[in-house]
């Protein structure tokens, strides 16, 4: 609650009367597990979207629900949704609130549906290599349980300790090892959901005949259904890991190395290429003792921000052009690879990858860069407020593009965003078809109002540049409110089809209004 301490009580509007009127019926639907308390409403008024931090600092409440409910069965969820339809109340499915795009903001008030009581983890079906898991299970709890039985999910988002299976499915999550194990949509075999109609649905187990509804629901961010459980694929816990680092003369060479690795059929669990400034800023030390960050957020906290704070003033960040110009002085890019699985196979894959990287002029840095990354891969910071206190904002933008357009997307977004913030990028989550680009932005302005205006300008320009250069608007953080307009624009005629799907699955528009632009 510390981060909400700036918010004066008067900033929280009282619950809407139509929700108060539904109190007895809600109480009956979830057997008394509901709250209209100010503290609960404040806590659920936001997620980890940096804009929320900015607002809270200004004493503004982002978007509080009128009530919070904690159902424990599919039937209870169905009853809440049926009630919401009759009384025209918004329902906002909620996992753990670690989303970074405003996906859980209660834009029209209503009822936040916290699904954390769906917390069961079934026995692993060893023959099928799968496990049935409740939507409210936290990632770390699941992974620890699987590891103790000799299995892994292979899904390691940096937010693993604070995100749920339902949130992953709703926002198309990707973990750090996605290049081998896939994104969450590749791991889910079937799911149980309650639709916005109030109907309960279990998608068929594979293999099956006819159309598959599951891909339509994954990524729907609470606008079509609430996930209550899912059958997920599991893998034997890897017996061996091989790490390797390389340095290239340019981003282009590094990207070409990754593209060739995947074209040759190699599947490293980890592939991360840091752009020159990212490499220069955080990859300090000798080739064998680099300090390479696992993600922007950890970088900001553990090395990048302190380094930035020492080396540049707030004034300089307010004129990011100066800092971004400096980047021209750097060209070396660092690539980190990690293969895992059966030791002999991982080593053989690493040998093939080494051949490709050397052929493209990569300098071999040995295993140290990868090992260091692995050790620090969860050094994640949630203390964005510290950055705000220093008069700075920071955010990340993760998008994806096919191989033939990755470089162009990188250059255009970099150029567009550089007018408003200091920009770094790394490339990760690679596939045979393309890869994701993970931009980090740090900016500043003279006042908090100017900061918010600059923040919005930055996002508008960066997303427009990404789409015009042939990229998409999100790889794994979802869309929420932040990217809703950009998503709708990028869908073209497809937005009518999406609207039609919404009408069928959520005829009264009660499910998470305003997200995905729906
Ligand atoms: C420090 C940090 C690091 C992060 N790193 C990663 C990363 O490496 N990879 C990654 O993918 N993401 C990452 N994220 C983003 C975030 O963790 C993911 O978006 C995650 O999937 C959200 O899960 P959650 O349970 O917290 O969902 P929430 O934030 O509660 O909700 C996210 C969206 O999903 C909907 N939703 C939640 N649960 C359900 C459900 N059961 N049924 C239907 N809809 C539901 C919500 O309505 C909302 O629209 C990071 C976030 C932070 C703060």
C-alpha cells in the first residue's frame, strides 16, 4: 500500500449505486467473498502500467472498481457474469495485476473478478506430458511444484513470481526461454472458461476435428471470457545447459546470426542480442566478466539507471536527442545464447551455433556472458516510483516483426522514440519467422504534466513507426488500454470481425470494457 499513500481519500469516488444495489446478489453468488472497502478498491484500481505510477504520484486514482469479488468455482464465476449482464455491470477479470498496459483498469467501475482462488495444480500426466492448472496459480508456485517432480513448464516471464496462468493466457505471455518452449499459446492444450454470456465452456483436448476456439480466446485480455483453468504442456527438467556469448560489429550481423541459427533448425532456449548502446552501457568489464541485464526492468534497477543517473542529469534526459546522438559512437552488439536439454544434444547445438556465429565474424566471448545473465535473470524491479521521484519516467515496448523487416522496424522506432526519450533495444524471443524487439525508454520533462504529455507522444510515435515499418503492436505484454487504438488501426478490416466475435461471446459488453479497443 505504500505506493498508494499519496492518494487522498477524497480522490476515490464512492461505489456506483447500481453496484451497491447488487450487493446482496453478489454476496450470494460468491458466498460472501466480496469487498466494497476503499483500500481494496484502491489496490485494484491499477496494474503495473507506468502511467498508473505517475498518476498515483500526483494523487490521482487510476480506475477503481466499485467492488471486488473472489469466486472459487466456475459456477460462481458464471453467476457473477450472469448478474452483471442483468444489471449492466462491468466485469474485470484479474490475475495478479502485473500487466503493464492498463488491462485491469476498471474504466467504467463495476466488479473486479479476482481469480486467485483457482489455485489447484493437478498431477502431471507423464504419458501426455501435460498438467491441469487453475487460472489463479502464480508462475513461480507452478514451476517449483513441477521441478520437484522432475518437470518444467519452460515458461519464465520476468514477472514469474507475480503473474498467473490466467493472466498469461489472457495477455499472450512469453517467457525468457520462449525460443525453445514457445509462448503460452504454444503451451496451452485446452482451457476451461466462462464466456461473457455466462456460459461455461471447455475447449476440446487435442487432437480433435473442426475449428479450434482456443486461439480465439487466448489473447482476449478478459474481453470475451474469464479463464478458470488450463491444460498446459510440460517438459522433462533439462539435464544440461550450455551458455555462450558473442560480439558482432553491428546489429545487422547479430540479427543475421540469429536468423541463420533458426533457419538451420537450432532452438536455443535463450537468444538475446543487445543493441550497441545497451551493450556498451551494461556490458561493462572484460569479455569474460560482462554485466548483461536480463531485461529492461532489471537493467533499470540494477545497472542502467544508477549508471544513467551518475552519467547524465535529468536535464539531459529532457533533451534525449543529445544522449541518442552519442549512440553513434558505439557499434558492437552482444549476443547471448543458451541451449538446454540432453547434455550431448545441447552441446552439439552449441557447436553448430558457434560455427555460424564465427562465420559471420562474431568474436567468441566464451560462456561467461550467458552464465552471468542466467544468474541475474530475475533481478526485476517493481520500484518504478524511485525513477519518478528522480523526475524521470521509464517504460518498455515489446513488438515483433518478420526477419525481412526487423532491422527496418528497429531503425524507424529508434528514430521516432529518440525525440522523446533515451532509447535502448534488445532482440529476443526468436523464431524461424522473425523475432521480438524489446525497446527501453527513459525520459524526463520539466513538470509532471509535461512528463505525461511527453510519455503519450512517445508511445504514439513509437507504435506508429513500428506499424508503418511492418512490425506489430505487441509481442507479449498485451494491448490493454495503452495500445488499444494502435491495435484497432493495425487490424484494418479485421476489426469488424473482432467486434462481431465480441458480440457473440459478450452480447451485453460487460467483459472488461475498453480493452483491445472493445
Ligand atoms: C517487472 C515486470 C516484468 C514483466 N515481464 C514479463 C515477461 O517477461 N513476459 C511477459 O509475458 N510479461 C511480462 N510482464 C507483464 C505481465 O506480467 C504479463 O502481462 C502477465 O501475463 C500478466 O499476468 P497477471 O496474472 O498479473 O494478469 P493481470 O495483470 O491481472 O491481467 C492482465 C490482463 O489479463 C486479464 N486477465 C487476467 N486473468 C484473467 C483470467 N483468468 N481470465 C481472463 N482474463 C484475465 C486482465 O483482465 C487483464 O486484461 C512483466 C511485468 C512486470 C511488471
